[in-house]
C-alpha cells in the first residue's frame, strides 16, 4: 500500500533551512557556479525523512531490477547496480512525485542554479531509485541528458568501503576523472546534493564491500534541455 502524504511543505529541516525560496537558494549560487555541486546536509526533518526512507525502500524491495552492462553512449563505462524507474515510482507512490513537484524545493533549486529549473519530459528519468550493494558495483563515468540532479541519500556505505561520488566541475571529458582535476565526496544518510550533471562529468566509485548505497534521484532540466523528450540512458537503466 502507498504511503499517502500529499503535503510536502513541512518536509524540510526548518532549523537548518529556515526558508526554501529563490533568495535563500541564491546564497549557495556562487559555490554552485564554481563547483557545479552543493551538498545539503540533513535537508529533511527527521520524521519526514523516516517517511520518505520507508517509501523508497518499500518501492525498491518490490520493484527494483538489476542492471549489469556497459553504456555505449558513454565510452562503454560500466553500470553495475539496481534501479527503479520514474514510471514505476509514479505508479506506486504519491509522496515522491509530490516532492519532485514541490514548489518550495523548485524555487530553492532555481536560486542555487541561477537559472529556471524545470520538470523533465522523460517520465522514466524524473524520480528514480539507484542502489549499489555488491562488491564492485559501480555507476561509471558519464554526463546526464538533463541539466540537474537533486540526490537524496537513503542508505550510505561506511567510510572506506567505496561508493564515493567523484566529479570534475565544468568538464565534459570522462578522461578527467581520476586526475587532480577530480573531486571526491562522501555522504551520510539524510544528506542531499544538487549538481549540474550535464556539464560536470561524474561517477560513483566501486564498492569495496557488500554494503548499501541507496539514492532517490530527482532529475530537472534547464532551458537548454527542457525540449529533450527522452534521455539516452532511460532504456538501458530503466526500461
């Protein structure tokens, strides 16, 4: 049964993020413009995050599919993970699509980005669940079709067990990964990040142990990508 929770207005951590609007988001724009990335620790209040976590894990356990392949579009970089598509999420959740469309969240992200932030036209890519949980699981180097990702960490691997995010700000070259230009970032449960994913090459490093790294990822477009109907990765990752 779906968790019914229509009102996402009070979902966010009011102590740490007193107001979510374009003006408060703009306070993070300089960092975002420099790094194509901002971390947003403890973005949700505890009770709301517990509801969201339960919803994500319920849907994942019932509807996930294992993916093991190399992405031809991205120089055959490897994909070893399990996913749930945005279409399946929408069929089995009211909460997650409501969060994706939340006007406060979108205004806040517009402020961070310094540009309009739009819902994406591809229903498979809108709000997806990814999990890495086997030794060697990896989401190899790539650029996204759409401009932005807002990632929510539902489960995270312990420090030293792999699964860090690696990215290169303002680089579209996979060869720049694993060089001095690259940044590596770890995250805790409840952390989020917002990233310019079509102009900053990125990957998730391989897991070194059997631990869980589970994300809910909300995908948004900018004015340049809003008219792309289908992501190149939709079918291989979510079809």
